[in-house]
C-alpha cells in the first residue's frame, strides 16, 4: 500500500502537534514528508530529519512532493491556501474554519 504523503504549512503549536502525531505513526497510511513555515528557525529540526522544507505554503503546494496538506496557519490565510491546494488536486485538512469572515 502506498502511503499518503502529507505536508504541513504553519509550524506553530497546532502544526507541531500534527507533525508529532504523523512522526509517531498515529495516522495509518500517512507519512509526513514536508513542512512549510515563513520562520526558518521552525524548519531546522525537520530538515535535519530529512523532510522537505519550504519557506511558504504556496511553494509546497506547487512542489509535487505531497498528496495532502494540513493548513495550520493563522485563519486569514486559510482561504487562499485551501483554494490553491484544492486546485492543485491535493487532499486538504484545515485547522479551524476555512474562512472566518464571509
């Protein structure tokens, strides 16, 4: 069985929480392969583990490296990243609502 390659954008508290669950193999059939953050210091440990690291969600979405994305950024970024992910054919999980203003 092929594993679903998952990327996480936003490596704050919730992004790290989801990353740890994936690293601990708590999601059967899934593998954390990439993370994205605009804060380079939050990417260092993941890069050292051999994960792909990206400076932003848009770059990760376009990379072809993932099958699914977890969006754990501030809520005002959810709509834009979510639409881009869906248009790229990715499976999508958004932490909190996809939109808080419309």
